[in-house]
C-alpha cells in the first residue's frame, strides 16, 4: 500500500494567482467556438493527487532519477515485467480510487452544456470519464484495462488485480512515494518475490496503454485527426506537449489556422503557436469560470 501522508498540492508547481482577465480570456475563447476541441495532459490531474513527469520542482523527473519503463524493456524479459507489475500492483488501490477535480468537472459540464465538440486526453487515469465526459479519445490508452499481447483478450484492471492477489497472497510491501500512472517506488529486493500472471493462452499481459517508446495505434491517430479536422478551435490544458503524439495535434490545428489557446503551468512546446498562453493553476482557473448552457 501507499502512504497518504504526502500533501496533494505538493504535486502542483508554484504559479501566479489567477486574475479576472485570465478567466475572461478563456471564457471568450470557449464562447467564440462552435466546435471546441480540448487536449488535456497530466497537469490537469495533479490536483487530484496524481503526479506528472515534467513539472518544475515537483514532477517525477525533478524529484529523483526514476524513469518510466520503456516498451522495449517491458517486452524484453520476465524480470522487467515483474518489476513493472509489482510496482503497479502496489500502487493500484490508491491510483484507482483517485477522484476528478474542478478541471475534469468543468470539461464534463461543457459537454453537457453543448459547448464542447471533443476531448483528446493524454492521461491514462480515466478521470474524465469519472467526471461524466463521453465525447473523448484516450490518446495513450488507459490503465483500467489489461490486454494480452498474443490473443488480444481484454480484461479490466480490477479483474487482473484479483488475479495478482491470488498469486501474491502475502504481499504487503509499503511505498512512501507515488509516481505517475499507478507506479510507486519499492525496494528492488522486494521485486524478486513478486509473481506475475500470464494470459490463459500463455501470452504476456500488459496495461492497455502506450508505453514510453511505444506507438499510438493507427485507429486512435485516425480518430484524433478526424476530430481535429472537424474542430474550429483547440484549447490545450495541463500539457507541456513534449510528446510528439500530442504536439502534432497542435501542429495540425495550426496548419489549418484554427485558434489555439493554452492553459497550464510552465512552458510548452507550442507556446509560439498559441493565440494566448495562461501560466496558472488550471484547477483554480476553472473553479472561477462559469458559462451559459447552449443545450
């Protein structure tokens, strides 16, 4: 299990205060759009207690030398998969119980109010769905499903947790710190005692996500391109856009001369393409933003 002593806001980097002008700029951008598309990144989930990778001072890369497992390493051998699943198993209870915050709720209300065309999220936490969003594409998959790489069987992550529990009935490893994407830090000496599960067909089981070093499936890219083309504006929230799979969405919108707005703490890869960039805590901004209902 994970210690809950760490304060949730410690995963949110310092930023200036939200001003009425900030709120008005985003409000006007949304209301002037007829087919608004929103692209979200890890920065919107930090207020829910899920750390990100790149935030200055508080992201995973700033806090330690721990790095997410590359897809090629996951495929390489059982030892690497044991390391991955032991940490994921330990962190799952905390990760799966996280609840949406003000930003997720705001985006869900936009959809219900008919002020939103589509959401593309880089996140794998399913907090958008928990908040009620339906018009959504998960660019990098989600942690709440597990798939077999051989027969392509798909099961829920909760089902897989029960399988792992049966294989590891005495597992009681503590972790004092959490990482993004249900990962936690545990001692290597503990990892060797963890038992991993394979599919009934003997295949390797992996979370239904795009690992670092992996590729976004073609059908997902096609869906993203379709909705980007239909949209008349793009609002980026909580993403540094450092991964090319997200950055190219902004490039495509820019090439089609669609208005682009960015809200989030820190520089992004596409600041030069945006009509505006508001460097504030998105959770606080959207708490203060109220819109009419178009439905």
